[in-house]
C-alpha cells in the first residue's frame, strides 16, 4: 500500500453534503475514499501532462453541431 499523507482541505457545505451522500450509499467508507476517487477521475479527465483523453461520443456530437 502506498504511503499516505494527511492534508486538510476546506470545502463548501454543498460539497460536504455530496461527500456525505456518497458515504451513505455504502460505496465509500470515509471522506478520504471519496476524495481519492474524485481525484483519480480528475486525473483521467485532465492529466497533469496537458494531454486530453479522447472525447466521449456525446461530447463529440455536441461540439460538432446538428447534422455533422
């Protein structure tokens, strides 16, 4: 298991409710698990090296406009 570091963050009440709701589903046990999952998703969407993953089908269609 990788070494873990402790970091304190401030979040809005809305985000706190979102974290709590995800824990309540039983999929996550702690706020840390929710944050780690969210950061993994962010890393896939916005890699630090500046590259972007291929666009999702719906996103391509949205940007192409009607009939394209």
